[in-house]
């Protein structure tokens, strides 16, 4: 697989998000043994940038990754997160950016991952009740203690990235970015910092976080580059298991989904010209936004892993990108 650079070291241009192996999607499809095998196969394909977090299955996802990396730890860049905790409801989450929580959760992550150092430790969301400087300062102490190598932020504004960067370098910013979610590119009305259950803020959005990363030597890590599976062209009806959070997502409501298929139609047309799949084109579009971009599509299935990895070799032309940039705006908010 072609590589990109993270913190001075080569990593696979396409990473792997592990959340769906433990949380968020259909529980009936979960299979720990198959997930462990898939993670190891990902490493063999050159997919080395692996993303997990504590809330994904109340620690289950970190433990799963730790099991998969037994004997393979030096082949992977391991990213996990702090700052969100379980709350009411099946997918309820609350903020906790208190320094004591940040430090305690790091110890828990190290234990579950079976490692003595976390390569990339993200603040999952900024806690509005705790000054960012306090949370980030505690995370910087973990770097000084040798428990964490580098720090990242998730779903932040440019102003928040600047504030953190002045205290300790921001190595990566993770945000949702895809053909139907362009908030980090400076699109107005973005929802940085929001997750399911929050009240969507108003305003002008997070700013050009993608550009800020390029200017400050940080990687930009798009999660959900496939639009939570929608951009693959395989989701054609609002029919989800009870445990699948997309059933509560406005963009996947029946009428919105039908309207949003116009986006997929364009993706399919570009894919046909390249002999590629819609998923590969959607991921290749994120890769085309800059050499500092490392998308992390998630999957539990071997065929999709290979499909996603192949996106790194799809070369979109200027005409392709112009066509994709012009797809209709999505119907429905992302949360």
C-alpha cells in the first residue's frame, strides 16, 4: 500500500477504524475472533494506522485490539481516546475532561491494549465544563511520563486546535469528513464537537481545520469517510437493526435517504470510469484533500477491508474531483 507520513514515520495511506467491531452498528454481526483475524490481515496489507477508543463497547474495543496485536505491536500505530464516558441510553455519552479522568483512563487504556505506550492519544471531545488548557495540560504530562507518544484532538474548531497547540504540539486532528460531511473544510454551519445526544450548535462551523493541520504539521484523520456506509451504494433503504445507531440518524430517515441517493449516483459514475468501487472513490476523494490526510474507514468484513485498502491506488483526475465536489448537499443533519 502507498504510505503517508505520521510524526515522521511512514504509515499506510488508509487506516482502519475499529469502532464497529464492538459498538454502534449491528450487534448480530460482531465476532471477536473474526475481528482479531481482520486486524492482523490489515497489518499484512499495510493498513497500520489503527483507531479505537474507550467508549466503544465500554473498553471492549481496546481489549480486542490488544488481543490482535499480541506479537505484532511494533507493526502498528495505535490511537485511542479520552474525554468521553458512558451515559444514559445504549449510545449515550457524556464529557469528562477532568485531568484526573484523563490520567486514569490512560492507565486503563494501556492495560487493555497490552502495551506500555500509546502512540496517539486523542481528546475525544472538548469538555465544555473543563478548560481545554487543563485537559490538554494533563495529557501533555502523560507524554512527559512516557506513557503517550503524541497527542491529538477530535471534532474541534480551529480556535481550539490553536489553543491546544500553544501548550503542546497537536500531532493529529480527527473529524468526520466525507463527500457528504465537509465541516472541517470550513463549510458554514458545521457541528464540531457534537455527538449523538448533544444539541447542535449554531454558528459558522469549525473553520478550515483541514488547512490548519496542513499548516501546522498535523495529520488530518477523517472518520466515516464512507458516510457511515452510505457512500458505498449498498444502503438503499432505511432498514436497520435495533442496535444500529443509523436508525436514529436524520440522514438515514426514509425520505432523506432517498434524496441522498443522488450523491451516490455521482460516486458510482466516477467509480465506473476507473474500474473501481464507490467505496474506493469516496475514500480516494478524502486522500486527494492533502498529503497529510489519513482516512480511517471502519469495517468488520474481509472483502471490505481489501476494497478500502485499494482506494489508496485510485488516482482521481481534476475532472473527477470537480464532479465529486459538485455533488448535492445532503438532506438531513449528521446527528
